[in-house]
């Protein structure tokens, strides 16, 4: 999943699993007792939406990242 996200030229990885779009935080990962999660900048650009990605959520995250970057 990280390799696919790193493939988006518009994103800069500032730390392992921490991605910026231009000068704004765009996506980061974290783990807690419930599993692995990603916080993705919401479509309105104001907040983050949290998604669980350690089960089948990874595909949905990749889809949303591509959409937010203007790719189908």
C-alpha cells in the first residue's frame, strides 16, 4: 500500500508514512489496539477522515487518495 501511495508524484513523504500535498498534511498512518489506521485529508480540506486499513480498507484508501489527487 505504501509503495502505491509513494507512486503519486504530487505527494511528498516527510517521514515514514506521513505524506504532504504541497505544504499541507494529506495522509498519515498510526496504529492502536484496534488495528492500523490512516487519517486522510477530507474532501472539504478542513479535517481528516480516519479509515481502518489493516483489513480490506487498504483498497478503499488507495481509491480515495487517487480521487483526491484528481485521478480516476
